[in-house]
């Protein structure tokens, strides 16, 4: 979860969260077997050479987006969260982008788009919603964010929503608003 300062968006004075605070996201390739086409944080599985979740997260971010690792300051880890759809246990690693570098989708077999989203846009009540879908005969409702034509949902939206709530940044929004996710592929 790489947060930074978006250079092309001016800061909004007096706001709880500056307009130029952003988060790096990517769209996963539609050909992947799990979470295909979804908007996500850079990330992936730990390798034996990784010295824990932080090293693994930074390595994955570099492999997927081309971000320069020496411009990233990891802020620690959040408690591991289960992802039922893919049967993974994910340890989110929030980090600060101390020196932003150029980013792009590096391996198109994994991701097809890399972009930065202002956190203030995610917090805007007009951009908050829920998704609702049925999987294995159960109906799930979970947080979502609409950003332009993109819908951030699933694990990524859940982590962002919880983080915003815990930090006291979330504003009241219409939890009855339902949006269709970009993809229900797994």
C-alpha cells in the first residue's frame, strides 16, 4: 500500500486529508486465475529470498510497477487478513513514497495498468458504495470506491475502507448504494 504525494494535483488547504495524498494501484491482467481484472495494490507471494513481508511487498511492487525500492519507506505491517476467494492470508504493508519514481505495468501477464489515485477522491462520499455479489451460494456485500470509470472493490477496497475508518478519515456515505464491480472474475 504505497502512499505518496501526487505531483499534478494541488493540495486542498483545510482538509483532513490533503488532496495531493495518493495511493498507487494497478489493474490485474484479465488472464490471471484469481482476482482477474481487479484493481489492486501491488503485491504477491513471498519468496524464499524475501526477508519477511516488507521485503516481499517492496520486491513485488518493483516487479509489477517498476517503482524504485530506495524511494520507499515501509511503515510496518497490518494484521494479516484472509482472502476467502483465493484462500490466501495477506499481510498489508503500508509504505510512504519518499521519492516518487516513474511507474508502469512491467509484466503485462500480471498487470495491465498502473495509476495513482488521490485519497481525497476515495474518501468523497459520492465515490463510496458497496458491491454485492453471490459466490458459492452466499451473497457478499463489501466496500467499493468509484474513481472515474474504475471500481475499486474486493480486498483492496476492504483494506482501504478499514484503514480510513481506523484513521478517522472516513466521511458519512450512503452504504445502501450498490455498484457493479469491474469484474467478478476470480
